[in-house]
């Protein structure tokens, strides 16, 4: 899911919507440029029973991988 160029809380809101479209156990890739997305999405995922698989911080883009719980 591409959330590049969007500021919080929009990447989180898009994540909430998109994770509903995948099956339990599947992985959602989130692309963001907002540093706040890491803490927002991580905190939300833990609260909702999803698992953060990996967070990769590249030069311009943050990639967050979540397994739906």
C-alpha cells in the first residue's frame, strides 16, 4: 500500500482500511515517507493483534510489513 507523501494520521488510516482487505496470516506492505508512521502503525498493530514482521528505513521511503492477526 502506497502512503508516500502523506502525513500522520493518514498512513495509519489507510493501513486500517487495507488490512481488512487481506486474509488472516497474509502480509501487508506499507510504503511511507512519514517517520511518525513507524510508531503509529506499530502501536496500532500490537493493540489489534497483528504482527510487525519488518521495518526497513531506506533513504526516502519506510517499508513496514504487517502480518494480519
